[in-house]
């Protein structure tokens, strides 16, 4: 992958946007919070592609967890949100926006379930977070899908 100054600047900007979207509107829930960070990850992965989408999603979201005090989730968030950016970036690149957001949502819900099984050493209690994660995923997926479809031509030649 050829890293140019332009790619570096866009990636830094998207890390910041993912972070801001994660912390500015953070509605607390019993097992986390609902925010617009997933929508920003989809926008980043559509704009930057899979590899840089991974970086923007992973770093921006993990920093959001740090800022909001969810320290135990920083590493799982880095891996889960980064993988969301990677897979959805690949599918956006192939011009499959619906598959991109559905895959990202499933990665997020499944990834956090597995993470919470490890954190809590329990297979049952993490099931309670699935509805909240699905809601989080649905909000982000709607934002990412609408943004991509609306600005598809803009993404084509930007990077």
C-alpha cells in the first residue's frame, strides 16, 4: 500500500471524526452506549478503503472508549471496529454498500459478544448486550448506507 501525504491526512481526519462521532453523542446504556461512531466508520471505510478504514475505525473508536472511561473495552473495540472498517471497506470498494453495512453490523454484534464472553467469563450474561449492539449497529448502518449511496460519485476519485 502506497501511503501518500493525502492518504495520511484523510486517515487522520477520519480517526478524528470517528472519535468525535463516538464521544459527542454517547447515550449511556446498561452495557455501553449508543453513538454515531459506527456511521463514521462506514464513511471512513468507504472513503479510505479496507486498510485505512481499519486504522480509522480501530484507533478512533478505541480512543473514544478511553475518553469515556470504558477502559476494559479498548482492545476489543480496536479489534472489532477495525475489522468492521476492513470488511466494510472491501465491500464498499466492490460497490456493495448494503452488504458492507450488514457485514459490519454482524461483525460488531458478534465481536462484542465474544469479547464480553472473555471479559465476564460467562456465555449467558453477554446475551443481554445483543439488543443494544443491534440498535447501535442499525443506527450506524443507516447512516453509512445513506451517506455512501448519496455521495458514491464523490468517493470514486477522492483517494
